[in-house]
C-alpha cells in the first residue's frame, strides 16, 4: 500500500470521526439554542429550595436511600447533570448527603443537608429510591465505601473523575442499590483504575478507556456508546433513545431496579413537544 492510499484512508477515518463528533454535539447545541439552559446565572442567588421529592423524616421512619440528578450550573448544563446520594437511617430525623464538589479538596462532601434541593436553580430528578431493610443494608455499604473512593483528591470536569464518577463508583460497591444513570451524566463512565466494570445497575458490563471511549451492554441500561465522554444509546427495557446533552427521549424509567416506582426522566425536548 503506497503513501497516497494511506493518506486517503487516514483522511476518510478523520472525516468520519469529525462527522460523528459533530452529530454528538447536536444535543448540547440544541439545549443551548433552545434556551433550556440559563447562561447568566448567579451562584449566590440561584435557587436551593427543596423539591419535595424526599419523604418527610417525621412521617417516614424507615431507612431511605435516594439518588438524584439535576442539570449542572450554567453552560455545563447543556452537556450534563450533577448527581448525589441522600440517606436516612431508620428513625433518623435528617438526611445525610454524599457528593463531590469541584471546589473542595478532598472533593468528597458528606454532611447533613436537604436531600432534594435544587442544584443552583435546576430541579432534581429522582434516579433511585429504596427503603426499609434493603435501604438499611445499602446505607452500611455506602458508609463503608465513601472513605475508599480512589479519586478523592482529583477533580476533572471532563471526562472525569467528577461528581458522576463518584456516585457511579459508590453505586457499584453497593449491591442493594441499582441506578440507571441518564446518558448526560458526564463522567459516569470514567472507571477509576480500571477498563472493565459491572454497570451501576449490576445487570451488565462496561468497557471504558479513561472515560473517552467506551461501550456498555446491560439488561437494565441497554446499549450505550461513549465517544469523548458523550453518550448515545438505546434502552430496550423502558424504550427510549439516549442522547448526548438532551438525555432520555422516550418512556419513563423505573427508579431502583426491577420495576420499582417510575419517575419521569424524559428530556426537556419531549416535554416541550407535548405542550
């Protein structure tokens, strides 16, 4: 094979990859163009009110574990969400929240806080909700796993490790907790110190090269392709497309696993279309 053929082949491959990247960026571009992501927010005045998704500890005495996601602040929200875990032990009067914050070192924050408040103006979505004895077992595993998170001194918004890397890593350590992360949880596919892992629903496996390229195949999540941190895929359990930036477009998916309570994770695109 002569040099000119090699150059032509390399050029075709390059153009194909560039075209695929442009297609993957259409989702974030849509979120920005449709003004569904505010670009001029103020950290100090952005809403942090409770959304009312968490059960009142005064009324619900059993153990509770919930996982939330909300659009990231300002332009980051066009690409992804921020996720966190909230737990309440049986009989406890308040929730403990676990999350990673970019401005902290170590990055992991664990403390008592409102579990379901807005993420600087963006309302949260419930990804998982387990209660009772199962939740109590999960809380013990979460408390044991958090101090062992291997990337507590590092934060990188893209392609990870970030807040979604942390929550996905914790979930993989907790057999009782199953989470089908939205495709725009950028960083969820960054696997600290590994290239292969079980998926966060514990129903399949995924391969990842530093969060920049990866494949996921699982009974609950379906199929996902990760290219440069942007995920596209299909969910056949609760039929939906998974699109970069936009999120899910299709049926609502169950929280937890095996068909627990359903929660609407549809993208704003679908919501706008129904108006």
